[in-house]
C-alpha cells in the first residue's frame, strides 16, 4: 500500500507572525505618531503662554521649546532630553496638550477678543428664541449672558456667545474662577497668569494610598506602647 503525503495547504495570512521591513515599520511609526497640531487661539497665542497657563512651573522650560509646532509634536523622550523633569511633569504636559488638541480649554480658552493678555467680560442681553420674558431688568424675549466684547466695537448681540466657566450672580455681577471685577461692577476681566489652568496635585496623607495602612498601623502600635 502506497501512502501519499498529505497535500500542504497555505497557512492563512492572519496566522502568520507579523513581519515588516525596517522601512515599512518606520513609515508606520511616523503615521501613527503624527497628530494634528491645533492652531493657537487669541487667549493662548504661543507656547510660552500655554506653559504659563497650565502651571506647575512649566513656564521655566519655555526657552527649551522653540515654537508652537514643537510644543505639540515633541515626544516624551524628546522632552526628557530637553531636561523637562520629573516624569510626572512630562505626563502632565502631554495630558494638557491632548486636552487642548481636543478643544478642552480652561477658563478663558474660548475667548476671542484679547488685548495684552487680558479679556473683558460684560453682561449683555441676547435674543432668547421661544421665550417671552418681561421683568424690570430684562427686555421681553431676551436673556442675559456673560460675553467677551471687543473694546470700542459695537458687536451685534446675535453674534455673541456665552463665555464658558463664568456666570451671572444677581443682576449683573460676573463670577467665576480668576475673574477680576472692574470698576462699576458691570464688567470683569480674565487675564493670563501663572497657573490659571493648573490642576492641583493631591496631598498625600500618611504616606499616600500604598503606605497608608502600614503607617497608621505602626502609629497605633506606638500609641499603645506609650499608653502602657
């Protein structure tokens, strides 16, 4: 009896180990790594301002980042080579960079009219479609918002939009984080300053989460021995 060897079938491509030439791998890495660079905004016109706003003393590294494009394209390794330490500071910068890329700004980030790093806010009346409101302080069919109005310009109310992160208290008082009232009480301003958008680090108590139980158990033991 003659036994014929079984006919070999090709192995499906998805079962084969992944392989690429060095040039293919390099092109793939560049394609994955590339991310859109967001345009600067009136409130955040350059890298120096961005680093100042997010705080944690990152503004001291502004001279190491030559341009806006570099700010949004440098990798974590390249930031480390530039001397931006410790690692948690780099992670914080990269996290804020991605938030800005997605349009997730801190207070004032959506402001359009800025002069010398400061923006003026005013309480204005804008049309409120579908609403008929009549009070002593509000015209019929209107509502109040806090808007950023360019100084000296008469902007149509229909084109004004509310500034995020601030609100109206009482009749015309503008309140919100880092909002500074102006003389007269009917206007306020927000200006660029160190740490305006800073996310504060949590304060460790008894060594933080990892050592908390150990530290507290040791303390209780010492208290018991001292009480004997």
